[in-house]
C-alpha cells in the first residue's frame, strides 16, 4: 500500500460537472505530474462534498482545507503554493466566517458518512469502509423475520416525508405468500428545494444498493427497482455502474453467497412528475401508465406493481439499513429522539450563508440547523420565515425557531418534517410572492385525476394572482383557506391536500404582507 | 347447422356469451368478429385484456381481433379441414386429448383417428396446403389442447364453402376430442349473422323441418302438426333458396313469396339470380323498401320495421328476447303476420290471430324447446332455449351431460379443395364478407348517410399484388370471375395475404355476388362465397 | 349485514360499497365519476361521506360496507366539502344548462341541485376548447367535460377499442382520441359507448343535437335489428313526430351490458326513411301502381290458388326472413305448409 503526503478530494456531482470538474481534475493531474508530485499527492474523486453553489470544490487533507469555485487557471497556483510550498491559497478557501462552527463531524453521520470521502465509482472503496458486511451478515446469519424485527426495533421511520415506521411497513408484506414480490426505491425526489437523495446516490451509491439488498431479503422480494427521475443523470450512471460492480462481485444475481436467494435490481427512469413521488402513482408510472395515484386499499404492500406485493421506500430510509444491521438497533436508537430515532438529512436553501446538505440528529432545532450548518442568514439580514418540509410544508415564523425538528414534534405546530427541505427567507422576502410560487408549483404538478386538486389548484392560483397584482380583497384570504381546506378533505392523494398548510401558515403568520398588497 | 346437427344432434351455438370469460383459450376462425359481431368481439377483448383468456385467430385477413391474439395466422381460404385435421393429429400424437370424454361421451373415435393421423395432415404437409407455418400449427394445437377450457367461435368463413359442413364438423371433432363441450366457457359457437336467423330456423323457416326442428319426414311430427293445424301436410323435403332459384330458372317453380329478403344481392352468381327472378310467373315481395329483388315483383307489400311491432327475436346464444313496438308504421304498412293472415283467409282459410301474442302461444304449444318461453316469462332478460316448461330456467350451454343425439359423433373428414381454384386466367382467390359499418345487403344501413360516408365499396388487395399490377390505393379497378365483373376502389393493405382479395357484399353498385361461385355444399346447400378464382385489372 | 346511514338502518351485503347501499335505499349521495359499468373511480370526489371512527372524509364509491358502520352523508362538514367539489366542476368549463343536450339528464346538474348550488360561484380564467364535430355521429364539447373518466374506462375496458385517453395534466387535463387526433380522423369506430357513459353534455349524439329534450322522449326497450348478437336497445322516441331520436344500449342486458356498435346505435334512419313502402304496389305493364290492400291480397290469393291447382303445391315457394320476428316466421312457414301445401320454405341463414 502506498502512503501519500496529501490527499485531494474533488467533488463530482451535477453542479461541479457543469462547472468543469473533469477538466480541472485532468489539469490537476497534469500539473502534479509536471511538478513530480504524483507519488506524494493523491487525487480522489468523491461525490458531492455537501456544499451548494460552490462550483468545483476541492478538499485537501490533512487540514480539511476547502477550495470553492475553483477554476482552471487556479490549478497551477494551488499546486505550486499549497502542495509544493505548503501555503494555502486563501483567496480560494471557503471563508472562515462560513466554516466557523460548521460541523464536519462525520461520526454523527449515518447516511452521508462516506459521501465526499470515498470514490463512489469504486466498489472497493465502499468495501474498504466495511461496506457489504451487513449484506453478508443478513443473508448468511439472519432470517428475514429477524431483519424486519431489528428494523422495527431501531425505530427507523420513512424519510420520504410521511414518517411511517419502516419495520412496520415491511411486516405487512414479509409474511405474504406470492409468486413475486417487488421492492421499489423511490428516488423520484421531486420536492422543491430537496436534493438529499441525489447526493446520497451520487456520493455513496453502494450504500443504497446494500440497504436495498438487505430490504429485499427481509420482505422476500427478488426483483427490485430504483425509480429515479430522469434529470438525475449522474446518479443513474453511478447506480448502473454500482449494480454492474455488485454483480461482478457476486453480491447480486442468482444464488447469492450460495444462500439460494436471487435478486436483481433494475433502474426505472421517471419523467420528473412530482406526483410520482406518491408511491401508487410511482407504481403506475413504473408500469408504463400515466403517473396517477391509485385507490388505497389495496395498499401496495399487498397489491402493488403489476398487482404483486410491493414495498416502496425512500432512498434515505434505505441508506440507513446497512448501518442498522451492522451496529444494531440499539446503536441506532442512540441517535435522535425517543420517538424519532436516527439522523435526518436536510437541504438548507435560501437566504443563508452556506446553502447545502447536512445530516444531523433527529430533534435538532431549526435554529441550530440554520445557524450552525447553514451559516446563518446571509448579509446580516434578519430571519423572517423558513418553509420547512418542501412545497407542501409550513412557513415557520421567528417564534418557532427553537422547535425541535422531528416527525412528532413538528406536528404539534401543525407543521411537517416532509422531505427535510428548509428554505430560509430574510426580512426582505415577500410572503405573497412566496405563496404564489408555492401555489404555482402545485397547480403545475397536479396530475388532473381528481376534481378538487385539478380545479382547486387552478382556482387558488388565480386568486393569489389577483392578490399579487393588487386586485385582491381581504375576503380572498379566507376564501383561499376555505378552498384549500375542502381540497385537504376531499383530494385523492397528498398532492391535492397539501396547500392548506402553506396557505394557512402564510396567511396566519404573515397577514400584513397580504394586506399590504390590497391598498 | 347441418354439420353440428350431425355431430351433436343439435345445430345451434352450444355456449353462451357470458361463458366467454370462462374460457382459458378462444379460437376465432372464419369470423371477422370485430366487424360482424362487434359486441361479442368486445366481450372477447375484455377477457383477453383482463388476462382471463388467450386468443388464437386464424383468418386470411388480419382482422382487428388479431391485435388481441396471442397467436395470429393467415390461412389460404378453403384449407380449414386440413388445418383442423392437422391440429387433431398433433394433439393425438402428444396425448393431449381428453381421453375420458372420448371414452364416455363420443363414438367413432377410430374413424376420426384413421383419417387425421394420415401423413397428409402432418404439420409439414399442412403448411404446404394452408400456408400456416408447421411450427405455428403445433403451437396452436398445444395452446388449444392444454387449456382447461377452450372455445371455438366461427361464422360464415367456416360455413360458406362447398365443404362448409365438413368444416363445421371439423370444429366439432376438435372440440369433442378436447372435451370442450357441455361445460361453461367451451363449445362450438357459430355466430349468427342476422338479428333473427336463429329464430327463423327455430320456427321452421327451413325446407326440412317444422318449428322446433321437427322433421317433415318424421311421421309422428307431421301428425302432430296436422292435428294441431287441422290439415294435411307434405312429407317431402322442400327446396332451399339456391334450389328455388335454379328451379325458377328451369321453369318448374312458378311462384315465389319473399318476406323481407333480398336474394338479388345476397345470393351467389347474380346473373343467374336475375335470370331466375325474371322467369318466375308470380313474385310477391313483402318488405320495408323497394329492394333490388322487389323491382322484379308482381306485387309488393309494405311491411313494418322492427320498431313498429311486437314479438321476439332469438339471438345467437339461443336467447329469446322481446321486441317492443315504439312507433306507428308509415302509411298502410302492416305487420308481416297480419299480411300472411289476410292472404290465408282470402285463400279460404280460417285464421284468427289477434296479435303476436296469440301466435306466441301456439309456438309454445308446438315447439318443445320453446315450451316455457312464454310472452309473460321472457321479461327484460329473455330466456335461452331449450326451455321446455313454465318453470324451466332456460339453458346457458348445451350438451351438459349428454348430447342431443346421445353420444357425440366423431367423423373422419377428408380434406377437399374448394370448387374453384386460381389458375392462370383467374390467378387470385376472392373471398367476401362484411365491414363493421354496413349490414348484409345494405337495405337498412345504407339509409343512414353517415354510415355511407364511413364505409363505401372497396376491394381489399395486398401490397404485393397491388405493386405488381401498378394499382394505387383508392384507384377504381375491375374485378372479374367466370360469372361476371364489377368495379370497386382498391384498398391496398398489408392486412391481407398476397394472392387473396376481399370484397364486402353490401353494395349494389359493386355487387360482390355478381362474382361469387354458386357451387353448393352438397348437404348444407350453402354456396361457396369464401373462395373463388378471380382476376383484377386496371381500368384505363 | 347492517349499516347505518343518516340514522337509518340499512341491510347491506358484503362487498357492496357504501354508495351502492345508499343509492339502493333511496339515499342520494352526489357522484359524477361512478357508473355501474365503469366501477368506482374515486376521481370526482363528490361522494365523500363521514364515517364514525374514521378520520377525514372517505369517498363512498370505493368504501366497502362493514358490519355496524355508521355513515353520515348530510352533515354540514360533508355537504360543505361536496359543495366545493361540485362547485369547482360547475364553475370550470361551460355548463350552459339552458341549451345543453343533457339538460334534465345531467348528473352534474343533479348534484348541484341536491347541494343547492344556484349558480357557479368560482371564477376561472380559461380558454375554450374547440368543438370537435369531425365524427359522423359523435359531438365532443370539451368545455363541458368534467374529466370523470367514464368514457376512457368505457372505451378501454368495456368495448376495448382503446382509442380514448387523457392527455395533459392538472387543470389542462383533457380527453383525447389516439394521440390527440380529431375524433373523425382517429381510429374510433363510433360505437358510442362514450356517449352513453358521459354524465354531462360533453360527448353527445351529434345527429340528435337540438332535436328534442330528453323528457319529451319515450323510452322503449327492444332488440337490435342487425347481427345475431341480439343487443338490447332503448329507443328514445318522439311520439308526436313518430320518430326515433336516439338509441342507447340497455345497461343491464345480459347480451350487451349497454354496449352497442355503430350500426345498432346510429344506423336507424331507415325506419323513418321517405323511401319506405306505404301502400301495396301492383305491377302493370312493367310499372308499379299503388293499390289498396283488398285488391293486392285478392290478386295474390287468386294467383297462389291458381298456380297451386294447376302446377301443384311444389310449384310455389316462400322465403322466410332472418330479419322478422319468431311469430312472423312461424306464421309464414305455417302458411306455406298448411295453405299452399309445400315445404318449399327457406331463408338466407346460409347467406
């Protein structure tokens, strides 16, 4: 084994590729070669390093020096100054004010523990971190029922938004007799402002695969699908590669580890409709039909894809599974709160210093997440509101900044954790505009199946348009609440039921913004 | 009909429409079901789409049902007996037959076996005869025979051949050795082409039987009717339609009374029909319209439409259903029974029916199958015959525990080529049939202008044949046979096999039956509409 | 089993839905997308009810009955929710009842009436869809469509012609033929299943437009005069004009379950055709002249008698008909056999 004096991680994700990461990597290798440093400095590709809006990002160890927005012309200087002479190029480093307090504590990470550290395109690196041990253990040492039990014990809840206990969901399907069962990963990630699943898949695709393999074995599914939105081209590429590698290593296919268990994983590319995040609509779409939700019951766990029992779980949920199996349910319970164990990956966006991802314990307060991980509100402006949980979320005002974020606790404030998107708005933000864009989103994404959603979202959009253009009346606010309440009561699926929360929280908490438009 | 009567003792569709969804496999042969029986086609398509039934379609045209089929093959018209014998050979060779059924319910199995096991019915040979690949024949045999329950649906594509009766008995043979009779979802199911063909047959509108298939040659039956009708009756089997026209042509038939039929367009070899009609001394036509046949009549009587009268129709699954009067007839038009009664009484008789109900009562008395199908009981859903008594629920499928004739009779049937085969002068095979939008001779459908805009005359020809003759789509071309010639626009399509042309027979301006061959099945007396030799030429 | 709806005890059978049990018992619940032949779709959401012990407002069309279930269909909460749903359907599109063909026979109208919606209360800015009258027999006005989906189910699952579907999403959802072709140029075979299933005036019989109001027509059940399937029809008849205005299929018929083909539903002009024969005609010198029944019958009776007496009974023959009733065919063969004395009776069964 070779020892290097320095290691450089280059973040390869969608945004960095667009910013020319490959060209920069090539030039970096060329420059190192020219300076005869190839034996001393190791360049590794990693997934996203967890930052957003930072272009091509390099992270140099030791010291975890982070260069952001690196351009081709910067490379010779970095090689010359930092790698050769040991002087950081301070004009390119992430500003101290931004990283201050930023928690790079990877030990508190479960899902993103490898992201940004290993090369996601190399199965050996994943195996080097203990990867696929859990799969081997599950298949060779555990009965499916024991796995379901372990996951139940862990308290893991679905990370797609609804927070349904994962073990419980599996326990409906696991005992069913069927000639075929399916497991489906919901990687449709359509919630605005959410890209946690993308970074999990880009940064550590094998973790998802391993989790999926264990899950399939637990419920008795021999065919799995990863339903992924078509825009996630890098994820698709990396997952395909990872599946291929897993086959080569005998981790997938027929009679895995001589256990008699067969498993295939296939990627299904979706067209990016928001409603296809709803599990039954996802299944319809997977079957090649219009992406529209189905009536429940029967639930997919009993009659899902092609009428066979089908479990659908979110990417983040399943990425927790290997760690739970490796370390045990009790270890997992050591994270988070009593009712909501484990960690949660948040996407922090909007008027913050450092937009990006963070993985923190369940129950961490909104204030901590915004201030510590988001670097606080940008440009010394005051915090006004955070839209938590995605477009179907709630506008939380200042007074709720210290709310502990988990599924149960938020519900007490009529709010939801949802996909874990946190959109921060400063005092300059106008809630009429914000609500307008949320409503526009739902109007655009309504699948058209049921009357209240198809027509109601259009009507709400027309009303908010009037208000936004100064033609509204105060009664319109009440009318919007009344309509969205009826939609919440009558819509077929969650999509049509969603607008009540953002509308009500916006109108109740930020009424002045609306009244201002009515003069 | 004659074929099924010989095999089972009864000649109707053995099973019912509801049974379609109980079949694991359905074979459609010689029926453009989607065009001629669209609602039964819908039921079959439902069964396929719901995953209940697999469909096999055998037809020289790629009919719409082929789109729903697991296996579709095109046969050369007229090769059906060879195909059935081949399927049976494959089935017997592999032991896929229903041995128990053969043992307990059938007779003359050895006779059948001796015929079908002949080398000439091997898949390889039948590929040469029918054009269906040998492997496909084996595949069909396996799918069909291995099904728990399989049904055959056919129509005029099976019957309108000089070997029509042979074809029908072949379907019966196959279904018998597979044990697909006498159970829900199986059966041999001839689809009746007109609203009340079944009823016309049931009521004795045939030269050999009284109502209820009671033979005119049977002394007892005759006595029964003589007593009931208080008269003496002839025991001599009468003439069939085609015979009637022949006799008229020869001069021995002097008078013809036609009720609601149009032989001018529906009968084969139109020139012959015209000559016959011209020769008849006295022709009476009773119809709603001045039909092409009525033009030849000496007296034409105005009859009423279905919507202007009460009575019953019997559908293809033997279901007797009420028709109800909704409109008053135009002018002085009268119901057919009333007109007949007027003539009878003028001839010195003593008829006194007050309405259709009176007649129905007499039908109930004299027709055993209709004994319990009374005016009062038919209701909104109808009753399926046989229904002998007032308390009988009707019969969904026939031959449950025994055949009408006791044991089902198998027959070894030799394949015989059609009467007229293509030759150098007439190199193509002409076959005829219906389109979805038009009906029979067009007397009714062609009065709706929208229907005519949807479907006009045409001749369907293959792309290969069109190319070799330089014929463009929609180009009006000439079609000739030994009987005559017509013109029609070409419909050039891949839906029909090379060497075969197809003409719907609805149109008086392009009458397909000017071309067809009047050669008859020797027993069933059905003309060979589905095969004759033809030639097409460009006009210009 | 027993369930309670609005305090009333109702006998229900397992597998039945709450909507069915209610409708059967004379309790109306507004519903737009449910039809017995297309099944519960739970799409329109007008049929929501309250069930004791169940959160939210479940749709009754796909809610199976449970022993002892307590259902309310008329609480303020239920009615308010239903009102918004029906009002949304009524307010979007152009539901001009006064001139609508479906007036008096419209399920949206029934729902609005029940809920006391006097006029649509929401305002939608929307473009109008062009009328599609390209088909011979069917008229499509998408502005009246409420996207209930019955036509789509009917086309794909009942008649299985697989032509109709939904295109676009959300508020822009619309029904399309094939890949959004005009109906007349699509692969539609104009069986009219969609017309029969449409609860509003969006898909209607083109040739019956503006001809008669639904309540003026008598409905007479009978059997189709075309092929041998024997589909049961409802003739919608204007008695004063002595005319068939439209034809529909009998929904619960064992032969066709409401389905028809283009002939059975639309090719009925022949009945009222001016070409119909209205008097007996006698040919003289190669030309027909009108005659009265007395004369015509006398002539026929004379001729038949004469020929029979001179050439024997078998010199006469008769063609019965596959298009007339059993009773008429019976009488015809009786006439030929008894009065003429011959078995020369046949019809075109073989042709």
